[in-house]
């Protein structure tokens, strides 16, 4: 059976309207609650020949349903319809159905006029009624079975963050005309960029589109990090028959303009790849302000979005009807646990019209005002005024909560989470940084578990838990919390400086300081030996950070000898918290400058226990060649033969790997020439030898690759090399 529990009473009424129109072959009109007792649907607003009463009693005991229907009898007598029907979301025995029929037998043709949940479910599961089912997204997505596969890693690949809150989001989702338009755009254009103002529903629309295609047997790939785009593209199946959809949420992000040019190129390469692949789809989304700035700064991006490569879809609240806005609002009310006394204040004198027609209406504000953390601290009679206050001052949506309702400890924890990430961050890291911060606060009692107490107060109001690869992570409940703290810390210099001065993690320092400030900080802490006071993800990251600084600032200090040797024993990239990665080869090249090599005894390192074998292992072909050119002069004569053997062997491996990773799309062979050469005419028939043309193109690409490899190897000493067949 489909999950009717996810429908509120209005959604169930719309469902029954569609079902009964199909069953009866007439158009039915809806009536607002309370306007006409005993009527939810009728064929004519005046004569009311056919009347349908809808009862969404799925969570209510059957005796209560029977009592409610018995009270309808007198109302129906006054209406005196020619035909009366009841649709209810309850499973009823034949005896109960017959009992209901006896209530209204004067206006019912038979007990079949009582449509129970089982009959509704049978109707919707009939393939002939699939279009009606599809109109009701929540039920349709249930019917596909995809929600049973939600944690199937063969379908949802690397999607833990995407799926973290999918159940609740699915329940709150309303299938608006904007969603339908976005779906049509994606089906037509393959690549869709969704943009709009903060809070209009870009992320939930993107997620529901992904869920739709997952139900259509697409594999899902998900990312919120522009650093992953190259790897994301490589991870897609090369099998043209495999259907895949990729979602890059907040694809520009807050730090987009710190992206390297290569990352920008990877975004365009991903778009081009999807457009060229018949069974691949791509959804990107970003806030409209960042999108507009991206167009100004990246002309290649502007060209892509202005052309046919990527359809831009602006999610605009003004394009959504008042009825759809009302559905969104009512959905949040229905699943919030809000008491009737609050809802009565909204309905009084049709006040809801002022809410759904407000120029600042957005789903985000509806979510905020319907949160139990918000309405429970407001008296019912003040609730409407509270809502209007939020709508009139949407940029201040978190201000009152932050300043008036959070304790000092709560604000410190929230600032700590903000200082660590725009997205998600390890709970262990948050706890460590938070406890380091409160240790500096004499007024806070550290003999009790302030972290657990504060987190329990912030959960579901400001932050929520997310699980990634089995690890418990923390994220802001909404991006607008980060936006608020951004603005607050820009405006409050003292608050910002206090947060920076108590930052315990390099990750915090890098996020909070400007780029030039962080450069100065890095140089100073390395020269003063204070780097040991800061937290890193692990020792490898710490070694890489130190190695970056030493190469950049030419710091010669024996304190870091062990860090340099440890880095060279296991070269790894430094993963910056500014959405940048300093590659292991770039760090290594910085260290291999002569004065640094001499000071840190790199010669001794290389000749000790064949360290060059471990050092070379992580490098790709071209980077390995450059590193070999830099270190070969430090190899002792008695180690030379062994060094040459190891270097040549590893060169062979990386060259083979380099060739296997090449993409034919990256080359521009003379295709027209190959086709022309492959033409033939035997007098009776003229054509093209396709196999011959393909061989010629492949041979040309192979020749180009061999020339590139030979050219790179020319810089190496004669005894080191690789000879291709």
C-alpha cells in the first residue's frame, strides 16, 4: 500500500478530487472548509447534484470516523444531493461500510458510494491511472519502490549527504508548476542550472528531481565540492547504456572565486561530457547573486549558459501561484505538530492571504515560522504578528533567535561550527574546537558537559546531524544561518577578532582570515614554532602544510627536519579549506629548491634505505619526470644503479597509467582526412571503409601520445627512461 500518511488533509482532498472526477466522468469543484457543511467536492457550485465528502482519518480510530459521519447526516439532508459519496483514508470492514451506507442511503445508490483506503489504493495501482498517480508526487515516488533502495550504493553513489534528510524533505515537498517546468527543461536539455534567491527551494527542487530520475532507473552521483568535479567525471560509467544523473549542489559555493582555473575548466568539461552522452543528466544549482557574479568574471561560463550547453532555470517565487504557496505553507503547518489554536489565528479573518501574498514569501521563511523551536515560544494570539515580523524583515530571520534566545555557550558553539565549514564537519572536530574555546572563557563552568547540553539546544533549530561514511557530522540546518553569521561577523569586528584569537584548528584560521592575513599567519607561526598549538586532521596534513610553507617562504629551521622527511616519505596533497588543493608534486618541487635541499639534508634522505622509491610512488607521469630531474643529482654513485632501476620501473607504470587515462576527446586528429582517405569506389559502389578510418584516427592519436611521452623523457639523463614498443 502507498504511504498516505505523508499526505496532509488538503493533499488527500486533491487526490480524491482527481480520483472521483475520473470515476464519475465529471468536473468537481472544491469548497473551502466551513463554507458549506457536508461538502468538500461538488459537480456544481449552485445545484450540487453530486456531493463528495472527504475524510482524512488515517491516524484516527474507526469509532471517531463513525461518530464524525453520524454528525454529517443532518447537513446532508439539508443539501439533499442526488448522489452522495464519501472518500476516507481508513480501512473499513464491509460491516462498517454498510453502516455508513445506512446513514446516507437516501442519497447513495449503494455501499459502493463509500470509497475506502483499499479502494483508493487499488485505483492508483491500476496502470490505467498512472497519470493521476504521477500528479501526486509523494505517492508516485512511493509506488516506484525507490525509497526502499534509498541506501543502495549501486543506485545512490556517494550520496549520504544528499539522503540525510530526504524522508522529511519528501514529506514537506509540494509539486509546484516550477518543479514541473524544471523537469521538462531537464528532460529536454540534459543539463540544467537552477538558480534563484536564497530560500526559494533550489536544493529541495534539485533533490526531488534527482529522486524522480532515480525512480526511472538512473544511478545518482552527488557532490557539493567543486574540487571533486574532475574525479566525479572520471567516476561516471563509460557504458553508454548506463543511465546516470549528477547533482552538484551549490556548485559555485561561497568560495567559488577562489577556485583554480583548472576547476572552472572541469565544470565546463563535465557539462560538455554530459551533453555528449545520451544517458547522462546533470543538475547544478547556486544562488542567483553568485551566479550573476560568475557570469561577469568567467566569460567561458557566460558563453556556456547563454548557449545551448546548459539551460538556466530561475526558480522565482513570483512565478508560483498563490494556491501553490498556500500548499507549501499548509504542508509545513500540517507536519509541524502545531496545535489548532495557532492555526486558528492564521485562519481568522483570512489572515493567511496576507502571508501567502507577502512579497517576501519564501519556503525558507515558512519552514522557519513553522519550526517547533519558533512557534512554541510564541503565544497563539501573537503568532500571526510573529509571522509578519519575519516576512517584513527576512534578512533578520535568525537575529532575534541568536541574540535573545541563545545562551553565551550556545552562541560559542554555533560560531565554532560556522568557523569550521560552510557544509558539514566532523562532530569530533567541532567538540575539540569548542572545548578549546570555552577553556578561554572564565565565566563558563567547564566542570559540566557544556558541549552536549548546548548541542541538544541547537539541534533542529540551528544545526542537525548528518552521517557520512558512518561518521557523525554536523551541519547548519539551513544555509541562511551561515549567511547571517557572515554578515554579523563582518559588522562586529570585536566578535570576529575574539573568534579568530581562540581558533584552535588550522581549518578555522583559514576560513576566518582573509587570504593575505592567512599567508602572514602561516609564515609567523612557522617562524615562531607555534604550529604545534594548532589542530590538523592528521599528521600527513600537518606535514604537508609545513612543507608548503617552507617551500613558499624559504624557511630554514632544523625544527622541521622530521616533518620534511616524513612528507617526502609519503607525499600527499594539502587540502585547503578554501576549496583549493596544493598538489603533492607542487609541494615537492617547492622543497627541492637547492638551498632547501641542502639545509634539510635531502641527499641523506634520498640515499637512506632507498627512500626515493616511496617518494616517487604518488606522482603521475609528467610530475615524476620533473621530480626525477631534480633529485637524480643527489643520488650517491653506489646507489645509482639501484636508483635507475627503480626510477625506470616506476616510469613504466605511470606511463601505462597515463595512457589508460587519456580521453580521445582531448585530441584533435584529422578526422576529415582519415574519412577522405578511407573512401573507395569499385565502380559499382561508392562508400567509406569505417574500420579503416577508425584505425587511421587511432594511429594518429597514438603517434601524438608517443611524441608527447618522448618529448617529456628527453629531459631525463640518458640512463633513465622508458622505451615504448
